[in-house]
């Protein structure tokens, strides 16, 4: 993302869709089920004796079923492991966030390249988290889009976070021509590295070069946004019209 003056932001404006196929979802589910363990079914024999009961396979996270962190399930952080989250009941006092979107393929880094909805506060890299929980090698991809159960909500408009910059969000733009812009909370206006501009309009598939003013004189600054892989760099996915704060 670059301003017409040369400013460019972080990757927070890049959008990339992620969708899971049924085959991949099934494969992931099979992997996630492994190791959960169940008590074997047993019945009394004709002599009155019963077959031995199998010991359950130990698991550090026995609560998840066919899919770890499925939509509407909740998670709690694991102390000392910043990327690891346990699946817990949403009524558990340790629960901090709920899954609002789930993808079985794709990665959560960069956060802006996920298909998470605008009100997502953060994303969990499912294979990494699961591997840390069960002390095994990371395999596969997938992520869970999380919404905090309690404020703050950085994914909300003006909150300074979320997967993409949207109308009503604020950014910090440095004084130099090539300074990158960064999404920040609107409440940081006036602070060092705080909000300097507020996005007032976003134009899709628009050109913003030369003397062209897609914001029609209604913006104090214009920021452009390019996709990661664009065969025509002059074409932008979105143009961000902004007012100076």
C-alpha cells in the first residue's frame, strides 16, 4: 500500500481469500482426532467375566472433537507458549476468545492475508498451536479467526487491529516520503506514533496515478493498496481516502 506521495503501509491492507475443500477438511479432521483416545467398549462374556478396558490415550487437550477450534468454540492461552491455545468451554473462566471464522487451509501470517471477517481481533495458526499442545511436528495449514470474549476489540472500527483497514479505521503516517503507514487505534491521536489520518472512503479496483484524484478532492491524503502478486502494478485493489486528524 503506498500513498500517491510514496507512502506505503504494512501488509494489513492485503486481502486473500482462503476456502477449504471437503477432502482437505476431512483429512485435517482425521489428523486432529488422532491421540484423543476413548475407552474401549466391553461386554460381559457368557462366564460373567468382562474384557479388559483399554486405557485412554493421554492428551493435553482432550476437549476437542472432530475439529480443533471449530466455529463457535472457545480457546484459552497456554502459559509460557504464546502461540498455543487450548480448546475450552466458552463458560470456562480461562476462555478468552471465540472462533468466528474457520479455514482448514491457508495460514494466519500475515494476518491481513486471511479470509477473516472485519471484526476479528486475532487469528490462531491451528497446526502450530496443535503441535505445541501435543509436542509433535507441525503439519498442514489452517487458521481460526478469533473474537475476544471481553473488550478490548482491536478488530472493531477504529480499534487499531483486525485483518484489514476499513472505513473508520485510523493510520499513522510518518513525515518522510517513503515512511510506511500503520493501522493504529483512533484513540492514539496526538501521541507519538499515534493516529494521523482516518480512512473516510475505500474505492475498489481504482487507479490513483498522475493527476487523477479518485477521492474527488474530498481527502487530505490518498493511500493505494496493491495485491501481493499483481502483473499490472499500476492497478490497485483499493484506494484509501483519508482525512488528517
